[in-house]
C-alpha cells in the first residue's frame, strides 16, 4: 500500500481563550487511503469541524495544533504558508456546509470554480470549468449563473465542482448536505459517492447524522469530547456498536433524512461535556447507561473491539 492520503498521529487542537486552553481535539489517530471514505460523526461541539479544518490549517488564529497531520506523508503542522497555499485545493480541498454563504453572491459560479484552477495553473480554464460542472450533473452553461439563480442543491454541486477543480486526492466535506431537503440531500450524497468511486479519491465526511455517513462512507469514526471513541466499517459499527455512545447515536438516527436527525439524539440524556471542564474518567460516563464504578476514574483509550474495530470502552463487546 502506498503513502496514505491523510494520516493523523496523536493530533491535538487547543483553542487559546480568555478562560484558558480549550482542548477541542485530544489525540486523534486516523488514516485515509486513496479511494477510501471515512465518516466522522458526533454531536455538536465534539470537535469534528476543528479536526477537519486542521487538515488544511484552516483554523482560527487562536488554535494551537499538535501531533502529526500528514498529507501525502508531509506534516501539515510544519508547512510554511507558501507550501500550505500550494497544497490547498491541489492535494486536498473542503466542501463546506451552506453553499450560499461559502459562494460569493456577486460573482458568476464559473468564475469561482475557475479561481483555484488559475491560481494553480492547471490548464485551459473555461473548458475545465465546463467539464467540472458536467461532472457534478450541471450543464456547462450554468457557469454563467450567479449563486442566487441556483437552487440549494445546485449550489452545493458547484461547491463540489470547485473542490474537484485541481484534482485533489482528498475531499473533506463538512456537513455537505445539512442545509438541504431530504430528496436533494440524497442526490448530493449519491453524487459524492459516485465521484469518489470514479476519481478514486479519498473522502473525509463530517456529519452529526450517522445515517448520512453510513450511506456514503465505508468506515465510520465516532467522536466524543475531542476523541475518537469508536472506529470500524460502517455497516458493522451500525449493526453492532461497541461503544455505548455509538449505540445511542445509532438508535437516534434510524433513517436517512429523518427530520429528527437534526435534533439532539433521542434516548441520550444530558449534554456533551464542556471541553474546558471534562469529567474525570471516561468523558461519556455521566451520560452512559452502562456506566460502572470504574468508568468515573478510568480514562479508557481506544482498544481492539473485534475485527478491524476499535472502541474506547471498558465493556467487553459480545462476539
Ligand atoms: N475559535 C474558537 N475559539 C475557542 N473555542 C472554539 C473555537 N472554535 C470552536 N471552539 C470550541 O471547540 C469545541 C469543538 O468545536 P467544533 O466546532 O470543532 O465542534 P463540532 O463537532 O464541529 O460542532 P458543530 O457540529 O456544532 O460544528 C467546542 O467546544 C467549541 O466551542
């Protein structure tokens, strides 16, 4: 197997705030190879976006990144600004949620797609923009449209076209379908899956909705309080979650596009902990229906929980 597209080793992100350091990502290990898709799930505030944005160092200035974040073997945390600019779009790019805010409202979408192509000097621009639009299921002539002339789903397709513009090996999609209605959401997810297959790219997709991730990603990583608490093949993680937190999330989101999936997980009492004041022991223990006495004192790290599966829980998984 060649160099992974993305590898994180003990990656951390802390935010400097007036109240002290807020640990948003606390020692994450993960790996994505070409053609692999990894879904990152978890409730609001668990650190998903922080983790995703750390890959291209698209973090606010008060963020302090630690550990290793390797893009094609090169440590992003040690890159100078020139190298970072070269790597963004060309090696990895991000599809943000809410394309209406991410696109410039007063510039034709074709021009916006063309921008990274020009910056990276990747050949005849107009033809490439047309190709990209067709690749995401829009007619090439839509290049002349302004964002407000497109529907929400079409705008998200434009965002995907832009992300593909410089043929990166890795796409990072942060809640790419959250703002869309159910039918359009399914279409955009199907498009992403198709492109990953056709172009043999890697995908890191973030969502609070496990069912969205399971429909698109081969593997799932579940995040809680800045850490990955379970990781494995999507179908198996959902069929038999090893971690009680995954179990609660999976029970909460039975079907794709279920309106309830936009709410807090059902059956999961309480709120996620404040990262600045994490409880002792397992950070999930105050909410965990299976918590035992030792969970309040033992901070369990990831350990094997079946074939190709890790989980950070003291409970033994049933075979
Ligand atoms: N610029 C910042 N300064 C200080 N703290 C921050 C900053 N950005 C995020 N945080 C904190 O870091 C933690 C992780 O936030 P993050 O946005 O990564 O979570 P998330 O899982 O992506 O949530 P959401 O789904 O709501 O976007 C949260 O506690 C958040 O309040």
